[in-house]
């Protein structure tokens, strides 16, 4: 009986380690919102931003780490932060209209990301 319990416990722990995403995600042209118990993958969302608008972000890290990058097409990123392990907020005023891609990568992460386009 002990062997069966040990095998089941090992199976459950190995299955949990393989989870890439456990949570909720909402995304459209002006927002990218994720809340998760597990994030071990990369997700992206395109935002359509007009000149003068602001991209605002709020990141909550309860466990693990995140990397975030925001860039317009193939240009240099306008925002990039790697291995984020503490919660923070940011705001970026946009000078040039276009489609900006938000890329979020989690490593054993638990928390939330909220990135929205605000009209000024």
C-alpha cells in the first residue's frame, strides 16, 4: 500500500511541474490581463496604440519571476524588464501610433499582469 501511495504522490508532483499555465487571460486591442496560479510559458498580445496614449502596466509577483517586453514591430523595445520578482507598476507615453506587442514570460510565476492602453 505504501508503494502505491508513493507512486501516486510522485505522479502528482511530476504532473504539477509540467503545468505551463493555470489561470485566466483576457486580451484585445487595448488590454492584456492575466491572473495565474502557474505561469511557465510565454504569451503575447498585440495592442493598437495612438500617438499620445499611454501604456500602463501593473505587475503582481507572488512567486517565481516574470519577464516583460513591449515593442513596436521589429523596432527596439520601448519597455523591457527581465527576471521581475517583485510587484511594480509602469507607464509609457507613446510617441508613434502603431501596433505594439506585449510579451510576458513566466518562470514558476504566480500573480497577475494588467497592461492597458489609456487615452490622453
